[in-house]
C-alpha cells in the first residue's frame, strides 16, 4: 500500500494542533449545559464538523471524546473488514482526520449496510395508473389529516363540556340537562364523529380524562411512488389533454414520479462519502491525491458491499474559478468522474448523501448541483470555495466583497449623508449602539430602528410628533425623512446581499463564477457527468415557486432529448408558506354557515392590493362600549370595553378596586397590552384561545353575569365574557341562551329601581354617548307589554325605520299585532295586516300575504 498522508513509524496526526472545545449540539438552537463534555480535535475543524463528529460517534454530552483515538479505531476496523494492511489503516485514519472522506454513520457504529428495496421502473403504459394513484393518495392523506384534527377537537370539546359543568355528576354527563354537552355532541355528529367515539369521550370524561383517544398523532407509513421509464418520443405531443400534460402537472404538484430514460441497475447504498472539493489546490485539481483516495476508499466500499458516494463537485468547480455554465467546468467534471471511476473498485453514486457525513466534511454542494450558498453554514463568513476564488485579489477588494455579501453589521459604519444628518439632528452614539445591537441579534434594519432603540425624546428632536412617532411603525426611517432608496441601500450595507455575482468591486470573470446557473446549464452538467460515469447521476431539480406546469414538462422533455438517464423534478414552495401564519381571518370564516344561493349581476372591480406593515388602528375619541360588573370568587370585577365605529372590540379596562395596588396595576397594564394588540390587528380569537381555562386565584362562582356562572380565573372570566359578547361563542356560555338578557342590562337592579320595561329603545344605548338623542337606526320590535293595571296597557317602543319613537306617544297606544312572517324585502318580522295586504313597519313594503 503506497503512503500519501502518513509516514512509517510516525503518528498519522503528526503536525496537527489539537485543542479541547466544548461539545456543541448538532442542533444550533439547542441549549448548552455549563458542564458540557469536551472533544479533543484538530483546531482547524469547524464547530459544525466537531458537532457532527460527536453524532457519528454516538456520544452523549456526559463523556469526553478523543477524536484521534476514535478515528484510529475506525481506520483499523475498516482496514480489517477490507483485508487491508496496517499502512492502509493509518491512511484511512489520516484521510478521515483531514476530512477528505467520511464513512456513513452505520459504519462508525460497526453496523452492516442495508440495501433499501427499490421499486423497478414501470413502463410508459402504467403512467396513467401511477398518476391516478399519486393524486388520489395525496388527497386522501390530506383529507385524513384534516378529519383527524376535526375529530380530535370535537371529542375534546365533549370532554371539556362535561368537566366544566357546575351541576351534579348525573346532570353534567347527561346531554338532556347539560346544554353545553348537547351542543358539543351535535357539532361532533354534524362533522361525522362516530357515535361510539362520542360515547367513549363522555365515559372518559367521567373518569377524569378529557384528552381524546390516542392515535390522532399517528400517520400512515409513507408510500413511495415508483419511477416511470419513458422514451424521448413520449414528449412529442404536448397538448393540454395529453399524457405529457398530466405528467407535468403531477411533477409540478407532487414532485413525483421520478423519470427514467434508460434501464438502470439499482446501486448499492453509499458506504463512504468523498469530498471532491478537498482535492482542489491553488493551482487546480490534485489528480494524484484524488486517485489515491478513490483507490483506498473504493476498496473499503467494495468490501462492505456499498458504493463510493461523491459530494462537493459544484464546490470544486467554483474553487477552480470556473463558471458552472461553461465548457471548462463540464470538462473538469468529466475529468474528475473519469479518474474516480477508473481508480475505484466500488460503484460510484452521486445520490444525495447522508447529512451527518456531509456536515462533518463541511461539504458545500452535493451531487451534480452547484454551490447552494456562498456563505458558511454559520452565516458569519464566506464559504471555503468562495474564499478560494477571492484569495488572489488584493485585501481591500476582498474586504469590499465580504461586506457586499455578508454586510457590515453596523449602521454607524455607513458613510451616508442621511446618517450624518440624523446624528446632527439628535441621534446620539448610544442610540446608534442600540440599533447596532439589534442588528447583531439578526433584526432587519427597518425593525432595528424602532421606538425602543430610538426613543421618543430623540424622535422629538428629529422633528417627529408623538402621534407620528407612534404611527410610523416599520417606516420610522422614512418618517425621519430618509429616502426609501437610501433605506434599501443601507439594508444591503448592513445585512449584505448574500451574493457576489452583482459585486462590481470584483472582476467580471470572477462574478461569472458566482452566477447562478439556469436549468439548462444543470442539464448540460448532468449530461457530461453521466457520460463520464456511464451511470445515472441522480439529478434532482427544484423549480422556483413561480414556475409553471409547462416549465416542468419542458424540462423533462429537454432531459429526455439530451439522453440523460434519469431526472426528478419538483417545485419549491413560494413565500406564501411564511405568509399563511400571519394572515388574520375574520371570525365568520371559522365556522360552518348556511349559504343561500342567489343569482346576481356583479360589476367586476379590479383592485390593487398593497401589503403594508401592521399599523395601529385608532379608536374614535367618542366611542361605544359597555360596562359589565360581576363578582368572581368573591372579588368584584368591572370590565369596560371600547369599540371601533364598526362595533369591533378595540380596548378593554379592568378595575378591581379592593385588591392590592400591585395586583390592580398588573391588571391595568395587562388590559393596556391587550388593547394595543387589538388596535394593531391581533384577532380577539387569538386572545380567547390563549387565556381561556387559565387557572389561578381568584376563581370560582361568578355572580352578576347572565352568561357565565363559573370561571377558573379572572382572565378566564374576562375572555369568556368577551367571546360571548363579541364573537358569538355560545359554546363558552354556561347558561341557556333563552334565559339571557341580550340587551346587556342586569335584571335585578333594573326591576328594583327603574320600574319599567327594560326593552324600551332608549334603554339600550348610553344616554351620555348619544347626548340624549335616540339614533334613527335603533328599532325595537315586538316589545313585551308590562302587566296591565288601572292606567291601561304599557307603551310600545316599536317604530318605523328611519324615525325614532315620539317621546309624547300616548300611554294607551296598543302594541302592534305582527303577522308572523318575515318581510320579503328587508327580512324583519314587522308585517302587519292592512286590509287585504300586509304592510312592513320597518321598510314600508306592502303586498299580498305569502301564498295568497
């Protein structure tokens, strides 16, 4: 065995600087314990490589790792498995230590490679059946997922309706006596829940278990779609109803099936991953080193019945300063593939490699794909291949390129007139430091310059009024007079562009190296690689989210005509995925509603929708609302509400006058925070879901509220009341709707002090709010007459639409006798008989009785 990396009687780690570093988790978001174990590894290893090495060794965080000892043992074990001499064991260990190659995780643990079963490619005649199965399975999986979540919610509601009941055990579990349980059961049956599961949900609640039955989180095992073998002539017909159109739609929608254009022999799984970029030197490819590594590791992979996986081809091309879409790049790729194929005993594969192995190798590209990003995985430095491209430039140009790609991370370092103008107006050094600290934490520039980093005093000195300062939101820089073009330039300076192909400070030939190749360039590279390997390269292409179905079909047809052996095409999701979580739905969109179809002629209006950052919606200075007084667990609570012009809730106040000062202040500030959220557009539904069923004292019986009789906390009571009043959440009410006073007036005090019918229209709104004038859109229908006495019947509060009831109406005026049918025009139940016709008191319609 010829030595390349080692010398006889010299340790394979000779010359490396070893250092102890804390064992970092592979997940960058995981917490690191203070007493974390250490790993003794080469100083040149990145944190990502060290973390991956710990995973490969299956090491926990309670034991230290000696990387040299672990790699030596691995080399000896692999050399013995391949019947190789001791020198080969040292060469294997040195190659792993230098991160030229990495065995897959199974070999680190001494396991045997398992070959996954691959379905044979189906002929073109089976394409229709494959597509039907693919579409049907996707829809059934989605339907099963949605149905499982609905069923889980319905069963959970049944359990909660049982345990939240205030009655006895027999009453709470009897839907004839527990109205909330009856509503939950009706909702569950309407959505298709089996009666047996409903019965079990009630029985489980009787045992104190409200969680639904187990099994909702489980999902069926994924079923793979077999590849389909097609010929180039299959794509000759591209009209809308052709099989090609159906195939393009399936690939665009589901990313399947994979297409084979030749008969392929299944390849064994990769046993070792070789990083091709590690064989690139300053003067180009080191052919001798590549051949030596391919011979060494090819023998190991062959002995273990695996293949030799290749990664880093795109990074190797970039490090050689070649544009991916160039003849020189394709020539280099063919040269690399030919050298590895001739030197290796094992089969070669470029299929997507193991993620842990590629992390240990710090691979910057996989398969035949170009480099995915020019930044290192940590995001704070350029990738190795990008630094290799820039290494021959002067230091000043390298620094400019780094700032262009990665950003400066500081607004204070930007030499711009508007930054100096802000400093002269009053933005001091401390404010710039706060802004830079927010930028360092990852905040975009627009959000780093905010009301907290700037402060109201500085904004005042810069000429902003308090109202302008509050209303600016994410447009604070523009409010300070900064041109939007300058803001975008500042964002590029602070955060970087993440690209170098548009950096004018570097030569044009180097900018071409960093240019992203189009899809045809990737097909051309795959064609060159497959010609050198005489095997499929496992090409996978992800189309952008804006790609069309026709684009997918054209790409597949181009791959077939180029003579590629296989291709997999999928479409990446658009940015809508991130936006879905921020869309606010109206309350009416959540429930099921009855729709009456009606033919209408609607004028089409083209509207330009402009998305803006969330802004605060101001309440009117004179606003509507109500005050609800109640006692929760013996503690008196006053809930004040304020409404927007359209009646939506815009603010709340919570008063608890006999509590301690700290508790009162906490509740007041909590109400302020809720009010601010409502005015910035946070749906009330979100607050209700967050605070419902919270448990802390005071809690218990509720007195004074006609909808709620028991609450588990003050917050539970408040948001139950708001949900019932503003969201029509009758499921959260604990009394029968027929027994409640929807006018919002308590019965006890009204009956004792008013001595009159509370249904009078003037009693429904605030006299102070209306300044003593009854609005003309208040119409009271079907008022309840008071008990007759010696003075005659009670007055009626009814009136026609558009006119208030006269204040001097005679006390003996009889209440109208309504017909009982709704008005065909306005829908009100205000039809009175007028001879042979019916007349509507609300809108004035007249006509024959229905059916007459």
